[in-house]
């Protein structure tokens, strides 16, 4: 199944099942996060019979972040094997984790508004997002895999100057409404990591990796993180980014007002966002 | 005013006003976080007329974390001036920020249960907690000060082995239900940073600082953070810890099963927690 969060003209949002060019609302679920909080979410989604909308009748602004306000966004640094090795580093023994608050998330086609004081070193990080579908703590590998509702696309937009002001990256990773997530969640039975992940800026491909080139797989990450705290439905794990970010280029390259950012994972879909500095 | 979150025998919690040895529930507010979400919280608290309980009739387990599940806990590293200078470092130009998720919080008198795999380097960090009382974004100094509902006591219990596994501290700072917060929130009109902050382990004083020895004041932090994202009612800022943590001692000293931890800020109160490894 493919799930989306749709914005309606009346200011409400709804969880919807996307199939055969039609989005069908799941009655009573305000968004995909709310849907996943119901242990019967698979059954509810499979029997969705709410308002139907042709996909091609939806404007970009009708697509919300698939999880608009996750309780937790756990991000992973340094996880793409080829990128680590090409930089001459050793493969890490433990995942590098940092946090985003839910306020960082924005929609898959929304403009990304950057405040002027943070607009100097805006960079991209295409990532495979893992979305949690059930409460899980101290998961063994099988329980960890079973707790994954599915996968989505995320761009961990990073203000490198803020990220590197101190030894902790958090402040460069948490600017409000700058992390697009979506356009859909593909359930775990229909997506296996492996397909290509790419980031294009104004039509030029900047990152191109394979979503199975991970040191720590999605299930590894769920197991590791759940030994620290409970993961809950709608929580998101951003699994790291392949090589090709702007900050590591010579010369460094950053996003500027008007740039178009397209973040794609084959088999899931693409985020299309325009950078707006203000 | 002094506000608390009380646990009742029936499994519910309530926000309560604590004065003259009596805790008076605020009708309709499930905890202090929920109370602060109402823009009229000051008026509601001032006119509290719910269930009354003598403080000395309350068991330790009746006291909940003053904000049981903050939307955000923004933590500050390296903020006590004397401690930074005695370590031979320069005063920082920007605050070092990292994140806790709300799942890390626990009550002021609760046992702190540490999983066996994380019990080797458990350390203390007594901190002044700032609690946000209104939505604030891009705050100037006056707006930042006005957004502070009040102050509480927090201990940023840190698993140093996890903290130092990678360059990002988050995983050592986020073990579930290991960060006590409370016992009360003292509103900003009744508390000015300055009084002593202490941490005692089994009766031995380990940290002893002054809550106004901060490089970045509470209002500075609100202004700085709100230039990154919106702070919302019930969000918590942990303002950093003075010298004397166990990891920096020679030899290093860590918390063990059965240790009693008392974290005090004069004018607010004391957290009393026992360490339990399991």
C-alpha cells in the first residue's frame, strides 16, 4: 500500500491510500501519523472508502508531509558504506545518532523557507526515511523488522554554518519546516531497500546512491534505538545520506533562493521543493 | 506560584498549585504541560479550586514530572562560566545545543531504572530547567523573557559510554525515563536565577554552583533557539551543568545500583531519585 497525508481546501488533512491514480481518504484518520497510531491501521487502510480524488487533480499544495508532526525524528550520520570508505574512514561500530524535533518537517512539494540569518550554507542530504508502525522497545531483529510500517523520502536540509558552530549538529538540522518528508509511505511489504536514491539541484544530479548500501540497515537501527527508548507509531528514522553533499564539494556548493531540489527514491517517489530565502 | 503535576490513585494526573502546604488541582488540566497550553493558564492557576491535598499526605510516587512529556527538551552543553574557565577553555560564542525527546523525562522522586547494557558509566548533571509558557518564534530579548513560564530542576543523567560512542551525544542523553524533572515549576515572577544548584550522591556534594553563572542566560537561550524553531508551551530548556560531574573526576566516578541522587536548586526544591540497574 501507498499512504499519503492530503491537505483539503477546508484546512483539514486526511490519511489517504494512493492506488491506480486515485487517493482514497481513510475515514477518521487526520494524517498518516494518526492512522499508524491505531493498531488496526493496516485493516483500516485496506478498507478505505472515504472521499476519492484523482491524483492528477491534486495540486502540489494538497500534499502534506506524510507524517506531518512526528513525535521523534531520529537521524543517522555516516551510514552509506561507499561514501565512508571513499573518505578514507573506517566503518563505524555504532550508528551516529542525532535528533530532529517534529517542527522541522514540511511537505513534499512545499517551498523551503530559510530565514536570512541561516541562508549562507544551506545543503542537501537525500535520505531513506523509515516510518515506525508499532510501539517497540528492546526489539530483537525480527521484532525490529516487524515494527517498520514502511518507507518514505526525506531531505535532511542542513545549515552547515549552524551545524558547525559547536560540536553538536542539532542546531543546523532543526530549522523549522525545512525537512521535506513524503510524498507517500510505501508499506514494508512493497518496498525493500536497494533502489536508487538521488538528489538533483536545478536538474543536476548531486547525489546518486543505493538504499541498501547502509552500514546499519533499517532493522538494525530500530533494534539499536529501541534499546535506548521506545519507538512509537509515526516516529521517523532518517537513515543517513550518500556522498555528494554540497559542503564536501570543491568548491563547496550551497542552495540559494529559487533553487529547485528534487529528492528521489525509485519505487517510492520524489520530493520537489523550491528554496526561498527571506 | 508553584505548580506541580500530581499522580492520583486512579491513574490520572492533574496540574496543581502548591501553596501553604496544600496542593490544589487546577480543574481540567491533566498536567502542567496541558495547563501551560492554555493562554489563560495564569488566571486558571490563580483561581484553582479543585481537589485539595495536604502536601505531607502525598507519597513520593504521587509527584509526577512537572512536564511529563515535553514536546521538546533542548539541552545546552558548556554553559557554566566558572567551569569553562577552570577547564582552560574560552567562553563560547554560541550555545552548544542537543536534544532530548520527551520520553527521557521521569518524576522527581521516581527510581531511575537503567538497563544493564547502559549501566557502566551513568553520570549526573544538575541543571536549571526553563519551562516555556507561550509560543515564541524569533524572539527579541523582551519577548524571550516574557515567554518563560518559570523554572524547575532537572538532572540530565548521561550514559557517558553511549554519549562518547560517536561524536554526537544524543544516544547517551536519551535513555527512557532517566531524566527527572520537578518537583515544581516556580513561575518567573517568583524566581530569578542566582540561587545555589547542587547535586549530592549518597549525601556527598558533587556539584555546587550558582544558577546565574551562565554564559547564556535563560532569555538568551530562548531568543537564540527561537531563531531556529518555534518554542511552544511546555517545552523545556535544560541550561547546562556546573563542574563536578563524575566522568571528569580522577578517578572517574559513576552511579551504581542503589545510589541516592539529590538534585537541589534553592528556591525551587529538590529531586530525590534512586538508581536501579536491571
